[in-house]
């Protein structure tokens, strides 16, 4: 699941290189490169899930409700998509005899762990574990692509910074995360928390974005103000409010995971700033026997 996203597009060639037949679940029906079969549907379409998981041995599940602001028009909540969608997938997969599921989740700590966004992922993990699959959970820190989304904002000259900017994290390149997922499939360990090779404060992350964009100053926004705005927005658009609440919480909490990659953020941001497009889309990747 998620084969057309920034992670899925990295996973597809790695799975294909191993000679594995690949089936994807696509909302739009587009065939991503290297897919052997496309099933039209999504996590909330039970009929399409039944077709998608038929005769499948292993599911790689990296689909979910996006944090990308460009997709916040979708009113389906994180609990609906990430949790209940995964429950529906687990039900269909058990009925079809699927043996193994790898699920890509999120690293979080402190108050960020209690946000609706993270809790939807934790409930999804529990649903897959309770269903009796041979499960692998890969919890990742922030993708490089999520920080590259701030480049257009930086070009306006100002980058908002929530709180003091001292909270630390080690974001991970999508290609490194794809490699970590493949290693997890071959591992006996159920839970894998993964991050990149560089630990940044939030202030330093914004400095890197500003440098790639040609310069921008940071404007401090009190975290309490951002949380208040999130609660107000949630009344009209729950998914947007929950996304803002997660971003506010994670910006002031450490989220550092064991190193699972080698690629560095600065070079990635410089490439994105020169116009290399980000990978987007919504698909589901499965390995069929």
C-alpha cells in the first residue's frame, strides 16, 4: 500500500529487482512502473481489498491519510483511513490467507505519541498484530520529502518555527527507508525504528531549508498558539486540525531513532530546490506468489 507515494516509488524497483511479482491497489487506476497488476480501489473499499489480496503472500502497507497540505481537502480522518482502513485490510487479508504484513508507521514520543495522527497508526499496528499475521512494523522519523515541501514557503522569506526549535530529530531519506523495509522483511525482529544519519534541532532543520531556498528568516510561533489553532480548525475540518496538532506536538518533542541510512538532508534539499519533482500518489504494493 502506498506504491505511488515518495516511499512506495522507492520500494517498487527494489521489489522488482528481486524478481517478485507486484500487485498494486490504485485509487485512480494508473499503473505505476514495474507493477504487474493494478486493482482499482482503496483501503475503504472492501470489495477492492478482497480482489487485491487474493493469492497474495506478503503485503507491504505504506498507505495512509497524507500529512501533505495539498491533500487536506480530503475529509476522511486519520483514524478512518489509517486505523479503520487497516482493520478492513486485515480482515480481507486473513480471509485470503495472507501470511505476512509489513506496515510503515511513525516514530513519536511524549505528547506527540498521544495525537490522533500517531494513535491511528498505533491502532493500525495493533489490528495487524491481533489478526495473527507474521508482522513487521517499521516506524520512521520524518521523510526528507516532508521538509522539502517547505521550500516554497522559504522562498517567501519567512519560515515559521514552532517553539524554541531545540527539539531534535533525524529525518530519513525515502530510499534509505525503502532499504530498511526490505531488511525488516528478512529480519526476525517485529519492530524497527529507523532514522537518518544526522540529528538536527528543529531550528537547524529550518536553517537547512532556508539555505537551500536561498535564504529565509525564522519566525517563532508559540506552540500553544498552534495547538489552539489546531483545535479551532478541527471543528470545521477534523483531518486538518489533527494534522496541525501533530505537527505542533512533534515540533517540540524529540523524535530520534536508530540510524538506518546514509543519505544526507542538505544535498536532498539542494536537489529539490533546483526543480527535481517530489514523488506523489496513492497506491498499494503487494507481493503476490
